[in-house]
């Protein structure tokens, strides 16, 4: 395994921690800043939208300088955003800090995916992408639970200060281990933009928005759901997030392995099973044991879709993958923003803390429909080409 993949995983660990740790701290942040749970849920939505908005312009930097330098600049921006969150005097500044940190997210994973894929042979690309995303998934096993625990003991501001420190470690790792890879010759910004007009690329991104969005519809509100519905004590949220993270690690590695063998079948299985599990969570959330099992399954099935979705975009946008890769990372977070917002709406409407699970199930089922449509169009194009 190239050491550069380790460096990318380190950066992904820091970013993954700050993205997901807020889900375990919603009640504390809401209480401290004097806002409601649905309102503080906008910290998830705002972060996700920042990823969507920030990915394209930040990735454009990759066409003007080396990818290593861009990755280092992105980590510096990430550090600044988390420090702003840690020092925020009110909700508005806290939201601004989340957005600043999020601007680095999409471009980091987008450019990082391209770098990871170029470091290995073509038949190992999904596996390499999965290894980079392992940093993101491990963050949910180690970084997020510890961040939640630190927030509960020492305050949520301390958590974001520690996350800024993780960003500094990621920056050092990238500087030390990622090689200076020259900018690709003959690929200009217009080529990158042109790849985004491909129907199949757009369908793949639609699958990303809807499929992974289903995960966040449920997980954004896991703390109030587990405490107020399942009956867990507040401190148990930390360990439930560990289960979610363990599921993510397993699903990410399995998804990367099988995506290199049978990409579309892997998507059918993971998306279909995820839709079923999310729907079932409406019922299992009332049982402590079943709720814990379901949380782990959501993590596993949700992240089993990540390597195949990212690899499909890279394959379809061959020759100009950088912007498409980053925009697809933005698509993951657009799904997060959409689903967390919809989840907040159904809770605010009085439908209960389990209602977001139905939102997630419907979103994921819609992604499965898009996958079937994409495969049908692919078969049709193959037939036309053969004639």
C-alpha cells in the first residue's frame, strides 16, 4: 500500500470527525446556544451545503497547481473553520465556522480520490479509494465517539478545538507523505466541466444524493431518537456512534472490494438493503437491542455504496475526472443537507423522532430506481454501438 494513501486517510480522519461529531452533540449545542434541536440540526445542513458549494471552486485550484499543494491548502482552511467553531459566541458564528471548514471537504475527497486511484493499478482503484475513505469511517469509530465524550465532559467547544488539532496532524502527514504529482497535461477546465454534462455521470450523482442522503436522514437525529424513543441514557450515544462507525468501516471495505468485481450489482444490493433497514428503523428504534443492531447496519450498508458510487463517476468521467470526483463528494453532502433538513421538517411537524427514518427509506429507494435506469441506458447504448 503506498504511504500516500495513509496520508490521505489521516486527512480524511480529521474531516470525518468534524463532519459527524456534531450528531452526538446536538442536545449540548442546542442548550448552550439557546436554540431548538431542529434549528441546531442546521449545523449539519450548513456543513453539507458548504461542501456542495465549495467543491467546484476549490477543485478548480487543482487545475492551476499541484494536487499536493491544493490538499495542503484545503487542510489549512479546515483547521481555520474548526477553530472558529470552537470560539463561536453564538449560533450564527458557529454555523459560519462549520461552513468554512466544509469548504475544504468536497475538494479534499474529490482530489484525494483521483490521487488514490492514480497510485495503483486500474483494477485496484475502488480498493484504493476505499482505503482513503477508511480514514473517514475510522473517524466514526474513534474520532466521533471520543469527540462526543469530550463534548459531554469538557464541553463541545473543546471538541472542536481538538478537531482543529487533528487537522494539523493531517496537514503534516500530507506534506510528508504525498508525492508531488504534476498536473495532468492536456486536461483543461473546460474538459472537466464537459464531463459533468454526461447523462450517466449525472445519474450517478443523483444516486449519490439520494442513496447516501438516506443515511443522514436517520443519523442526524440519532441522539434524540435513541434517548427519547429507545430509552438510552445520554452517555450511551457515544457507544451507539461506535457501532455506527464499525458498520461504516466494514461496509466501506466490502464495498471497495466488490465494486472492483461487480460494481452495479454491489449498488443494487447495498441500496435495496439500506432502504429496507431504514424503513424498519421506525419500529426497531423502540427496542434498545434492535436499535443498536440497526444503527450498525445503517453504517455498513450506507458506506458500502461509497466506493462504487465514487468509482463509477471516475470511470464515466475518464480523462477529466477531478471536478466530477469533487462534485460527486458534494453530491454526498447535498444528500446529507436535503435529508437532515427533511428530517427536521417531519420532526417539527409533530410526526415524532422516528419519522426521519421514513424519509431516508424513500430517498434510498429513489436512488435504487436511478441505478436501474442507469444500467438500462448503459445496455441500450451497448446495443446501439454493436449495431
